């Protein structure tokens, strides 16, 4: 097992804040929250002190527009969506220590405090800018709500802040044939407005040296950060002409609010403050954000990387309030749907609420982690989803559980016939199992989720190979009772090991397995290290287990066709 160089550290984990304009799709889930949860569960099992923080990102134009379309007050709309998202993540087995809101009073207070410190430190500048005003929408358009042709690559739907096709940073005025992405109207005009800017270029050298020191960051993270630095940093506008948001605490700007990307990352800190207050120790947040010995990991998709490697770190450096900078950023590529994009408007793809209504959460958790877009984009299809569920969960793990419990029922009336002693212990099996378990540990510790899942599958296969080679049904017929009993008790211990090691990936199924084993410690699985599952002297003679059940249902071919058609986005 890899030397635990961070043995005495506390682990702070944040995942990108899901935006509040509706239910998120599977790509959002696997791009930040799900792998962060797997990692948090693994660390807790390893005995680490972990704080996992997330919450809804609630300010900005998209929230205003979504509320308007829903014909609801913006505050009520955000409150309702917050609760919807919170409940969905709970059903997916996501275990946040705190799931908060960027619109909370604590974030208003913190963001204004950070801004005033930036202003005091000479990091804020005033600039007159040309800003598009949509006559038909009767509102000023934030950069991302102006679309048009990219002047560099010709992409027809480039946004005013960035082209998603070539990745270059843009100003709305750079776009060819600009229009409002809210209404599609070309009836927009440039008007002069005074705004506040964060003087990013002042901190370019600091950011360069800091990013260079992050040797362990994934290529996608360092690559995007260096691309921004190579293009040269410019002052970044941090105010908007909106009503919904955190007010600028300067009298002459009282009718403006902060840019959502200026206040949202601060919410990681403010949500920790809210957590500390709700847990009865309002100063406890300082142990996580004002202590350099904490190891801080962020999870996000690649579109969020620039703001977490350049923009927010610059804010923290420039404000100089002592807040913890990130140690490691786990960046993900895109999850596509049937070779295309997920689309709410076109009803294309699977969204988290619908996914839970179709299959249990562990089906989705296992599939998404085993195919997560770590080094490149990955594509979801129902045919591949069914293949993974049927082969790995049903045929390998589920089959081993069913075979083991059925043989115990048939041969021993579901009662453990003996407790293994050292002379009966299969040391070769234990050696093989230990090797794979340590591999899973090392991969999770290194945040290599696909590799970890492949090793987990190999562990399950080990159980099926063992019972197939030992043939307890044959030894039982040949009146080799001790041999049969020893084999099946080994299988029972393998099942317990599988449950413990699988918990970060498929928590509901792991608890079901322990329930079937009548394991009195099933409630402690959240704090049971992997190596504790390698104790093959755990079950005593006379211990009863449950009758066999089908842990996973296979997905039939006709159902694959139905679901593919239903979520293809074809109106017909």
C-alpha cells in the first residue's frame, strides 16, 4: 500500500457548485460531485478527518431567467431548486458534510469583506466599458448571454466571454454578428457603463510560480491554466447591472451586484462557516480555511478550471486574508450523450431525477465512476450502461453473492459451520485479495477512479474464480464436509471484504450485502478501513446469515431500445 505521506493531515474537499437553474444531468454529476463523494467516503473509511462541502450556486442572470420562465419570485425559485437538488443527491448516496447556498447571508458578508480588502490593497480598478443592451429583453446582457461568430475559429455560437470551440477568451465586442442568447434578438446596442475590475495582471507572476509548483495536477488542469497565462492576464470585470446578487458595498455602485464568479467560489468558505455554526462551534471553520496543514482538493469539470486556477486564487492572493489555497484540482473532461450534448430543451439525455426513477442509484454510480471522463471525453449510451451493469454488477458481484448464500442455505441451513483457524486459512487467496485491495486503495488515494473501479471488478472476479475452482457443490456430494465448509466460509469473508471495499462506489449495495451477512458492524462500514475486510477469522461458528436474494436485476435488450428511443430527443 502506498506510503501515506499525508497521514496526519485533515482533508478538505469541495466539488463545483451545481447551478440553481434546474435539475442537473449525469454529466454534471460525474464531473464533480460523484467522484468527490467516492473520495470522501474512501478517506473516511481510512480514518481521515474529512470535510466535504458543496451547495447551490444561485446568483446571476441564468437564475433570474429560470425564475422568470417558471413565473416565480427569484428567492422562492432558488429555495425550491436548492431543496430539489439536495434531495436528489441524498438519494444518490452523496454524503456532504454540508450542502449550502451561495445566496446565504454568510456569503454576502464574506464576499463584501473580500472585496473591501481587495479595494484597500489597490487591486480594484474602475473602467468605462461598452456593454450590450438588449432592447427586446430590456436588460443589459452579461458576457455569456451575448453570442455570435468567433473571430478566431468561426464557431457560430461563441459566447461573449469565451469560445467553447477553440477555448480562446473573448470580449462581447469581439463577436461577429452578435445577438442576445436570451431571446435570439439581434436588436442589441452598445452602451457605455462604468464597472469595477479585478486587476488580474498584477498577480500574474505570483500565479505563474504557484501553478508551476503544483507538479501533481492533472494535465487538463495545468494545460488550461497555462493557456490562460500564456495569453496574458487582463483586468476582469467583477460587477454586473443586475438586481439579484450580492450588492457592491460602495455608495456609488449601490445599484450593481457582483459577478457570479466573484461570489460563488467564496461560498466554499461561507458554507463551511454555516456548517460550523450549525454544528455548534462557529469558529471551527478556521481549522479548515486558515490552516496550511489541511490538504484541500477541488473537483470540477474542465469549463470551471480557469476560475479555480486563475481567477479565485488571484482573489485569495490579492485579498491576503490568509485563506487556504487549493492543493490539488481533479479536473474532468465532458460526459457526452450518444455522441452529442445533453439538452434540457430537447429532452436529450438522462437527468439525475429521471435516472433515479429508472434504476437504483448504485447502477448509475458504478457505471459513471467506471467510465468517468478523466483523461478524455467519455460517451454515455444505454447499450454500454446495460453491458456494464449486467456484466459487472449482476454477473460478477451479484452472481457470487447468490451462489455463496444459496450453497449456505442448501448445505448448512444458512448457518456458519465453523470458524476458520490458521491451518485452514487459504493464504494464497488472502495474498491475492490483499494485493488487489491495496491496488484499489492506491488508485483511490491517487484519485484514479477508472483504475480503482477496474481493480474493484478484479476483486469481485477473484471470488468467482475461487468458488469455481474449489467446487464446493462437488466436495459436498463427495462427503468432504470440512473442505466444503472451509471453502464457503472463505466465500463469506470475501463477501464481507467486497462490501467494505465497494462502499465508496456502491454504498446501498454494500450495506445490503452486510445485512444479508447479519454483520453486527454494518453501521460502522463508513469508518471501516479496507484492510479490516481482510480479517478472515471474523465469522464464528453458529452465526446465521440471510437467505439469498437477487442483488441486481439485468437490463434486457428490449429495455435498452426503449430507453434509447425515449431519451434521444427525437420529437416523434
